[in-house]
């Protein structure tokens, strides 16, 4: 199931976005999404045949939540712990 250049996929009713498209849909920078990937806050849903990371609507909502929590004063490390259901000592 590949995403075409418009983010459509071979799976009817499911859309997959590349990193830049996901960032735009979530109103964050591409670099923010790349950083969320790097620190373990986000994982791609799948990869295209060419290896591009792909994201779905749930990924977009997660990115938006990360942004809101961070803007509310939560450090990214705490947000990751919340998502992993770990609590700092």
C-alpha cells in the first residue's frame, strides 16, 4: 500500500501522509516531527516501497497532542513517559 504524491493510498478509506504532509496537517514543522521520531514520541505507521515514513490520521492527532502538551509546559521527556505509561521517580 503506497501513498501517492497526494497522500492517497491503495487501501480505500485510509490515507497515508509523508512526513512533510503530516507536519503540515498537524501545524508543526517538519523538523518537529523528525525530532518526535528521534526521541521516541512517534513512530511511522508504515513505510512506502521507497522507504518513506508514512503517517495516518491517528499519527496527526498524536502530533497535535504532543504539541499541545509541550505548549502547556510538559517537557517532551515527560510526554514520552506518559505515552509509554511510565511515571518518573
